[in-house]
C-alpha cells in the first residue's frame, strides 16, 4: 500500500500574505496550539527561508524542529512540505551554518578583484563574478550556462584552460592578451576533485596585470628618479664640503665658470687652468676630481712643478727602477702618473716644467703610457691630466721656453679664474667662510668689525684668496679681543687703508656691496658709452648691466 503524503509529512499552506490557510493532521498533532489564520512568522518562534535552495527551517516555542521544502506557488497558495523530528535539530543547525558559509563564499567570490570563473567537468559555466564583467567588458550573466568552447568560438574568450586542467588534473597558468591587445591577463585554472579523485569542476582565476605593470613602471621611474636625486644630493654635499674649503660662487663670473666645470667633470679631455697666484686653481682641480666618476676608481695626485728641483722632476713624474741612478731607492719608485692611474694628476705651475721633462710629458699624453727611468718597457696608464699656471704660456711658446706641441696638448679645455678684485661679490662670503674655519681650527669665536669688513672688501688682494686666507688666520691668532678691528691689521696694510675710501661702519653687508658695485660701474662709464661696452669691460651680460643701471639710477652719457 503506497505511503500517503498527508500521513508521512507535515504540510503547511499559506496565502500570498504569509497567513496559514491549511495545516494537515500530522503537523497539527505535533504542535500544541492552533496556527491556522496566523502569519507563519508569528506562529513559529523561528521561520528562516533560504530562497536559493527553497528550504525553510522552523522551530516552535516548545522546541519542536521542522524542515520544510518550499513547493510551487499555485492559485494564490504557497505549499510547504516538512519533516518533524526531535533528531532534526542538530542537522538543521549544520544546514544553517552551511547555508551561511555558502552565502559568505559567494560574497567573497563576487567581491574579488580577480575574475572568478567556475565550470563543471564538461565545460559548462556554473558561476562567475562582477570582476569578469570589468575585465572582459561583457555582463557576467551572459556567461551563465554556456560552454567554454562556445565562448571561445565567439571570440569572447581567447583560449580555455578548462579542458587542459581536466586532462592533466593539475593547475595551469597562462598569460593572455587583454582587450587592448597587451599581454596583461594572467589565467590560472585549478581542478576541484570529488571523493573518487575525479575532476568535478574547474576554477579559473583571471588577474588583470595592467595596473600591476603600470605600478611596476612607475616604481622603475621612481627608483630612477631617486637615483638622480641621490646623485644630486651627493653632488650638493660635495659642493657644500668644497664651499667650506674656500669654494665660493657668489659672483656671476665664478658661477659661469663652475657651470662649465660641471659639464666637463666626466670628460677625459686635458684641462688647463689659468689665473694669478692664489685664485683657487688647486681648489678647482680638486673639485673636478671630486665630482667625477674617477673619484671611485683612482686617486687625486698633485705635483707642484715649481717646487721640485729640475734634476728630480722626471723621477717624480715617471718613477724609476731600482739602481737607476746613484742614491736611488733599492726597491725603485712609482712616479706620479702611476700613482694617479684611473684617477687625476694635477700638475700645478706647469710653466716651471723644464724643457727635457716637457718632451717626456708630451709622449705620455700622446701614447698614454709611462716608462720609468732605467726601465726598458713602458706601462699603460689611464690618467686624466689637469694643469695650472699663473704664467702666460703662449708668450713662453713664442720665447721658446715652452714647447708649442705640449701647449696645444694641454690647452684642450681652458679655464680662466679671475682675480679676487675682479669678483668682489665673493669677498664677503669668502672672509666669513675662512673666519668660521679658523675659529673652528683654533677653538675661538671671533668676529670682524664692520669697518674691517669694509677694508677687506675694498682691498685689491694682489695675493687673491691665499692672501685673504693667510690674513684672516693671522688676525684670528694675534688679535686680543673678541671683535677684530681695523687696528689689528698688520703694518703693511695700514698704508693701503689710508689710500682707500672705506664704507661707513653703520652700513649693512648688502649696502656695502651695493656701494662698491655702483663705484665700479661709475668708473667703467669713463671708458664706454653703451651697455654692451659696459658688459664687455665688466665681463658680465648686457641685461645684467641694464638692471644695475636702473637699480642705481645711473644714466649713460652719449
């Protein structure tokens, strides 16, 4: 005899408003109160509907648990077919947890930044998410229920990993082109196995790498920019160190010169630095080395050609082998060129170099190799040569005291450093820099009076920066008071003081500089009548002269 549904299952029917319109005998016998004509949510202490699987979990106030399957809605009535059991409660709790976990999993999949694409073992689409729509530009609903092969044929997907994953039972990754035609989609297909070890579905993760590639490129640019900044910071640090060693670039002339220097620091051409004694030729040579790549490869070697006896200059420059001459070191000795290999050799006072040494120096420059005295074999060297002199080498060439061919070998890049009196803008910052250094050296804290500053500014400085440095050091040491005044000057400077018009002691540093600048321009007006002539005489630009004339209210006399 067939089992009757009415007798086996609890049956409940509601109208469209959720009010109970019918209860079968099985259900009514199981509960101790009437629920007819009540809303199901009021009739039961718990009534939870899981629409995705058409299941309802219900509980009565007295602890009875029921599991309903939701039937089809027909003629304004919704039917529920349920099971009543005291043992159902634990199962229902697990079902409730499973349904919640499924809901959370779907939320994770839907909100994943990567595209998620789930197919069964026949390639039918079971699930996808909104990221797929963003990546492919096709609504996610379009994929549902369609086979992967069909999507590939329509050009929606380039290739499919599903069949390959099913065949190999392994995860497979592949890079594909995106809609822009760039290789920026990373696809990874992974198998999902059933209890028998067979592939029942395939999960494909699709990651858009375009933003990652953009970030990577931006990171490369940032790193490159950081390297540039780091190099610039190192350069500025070096500049700061050099500034403390009397490198002052306040005047336009010196800024222009060092702008040129900055462009040639890593050019291996020979440099000839010209200028009066004490203008800072050795400082410039050291600056070129400090800023160049050679600093990390070799040493900076300096040789003053005027300070070494003529008979020893060759052995100092080129070195000698053991026993090369009487009194020679028994181990031999490398010359300055060898010591400066990969670095910079600075030949100061090159005009004092004897003719015999000039011949050998020319050969070293041309052949890029050096041969020690007493040696039979030359040695290759890689040295950048910087020479300096306060003499007129061109006149020496005409007189026959300096070789013409060597002159042109040295005079590849010529840098002329002006006298300190021709760049008075640098005097104040130089004196302050030197004063600070001497205070640190002798652990003092002295300062200059305004009157003394005025004298130092107006003085012509025949010995240039070297004379200024020596005088400041002398004043710091011998002056008795905290403030160094004009009375502390050595005797030889007093006659010069009497012959010059000093700025008033009450003037500020800026005012004193402007007063001196105006005087220089006024003196130059006696020799010229146009701004271009003024610019040429004062060795500056015509726009600068025009600004200064306007600033000081000076009119040209035509």
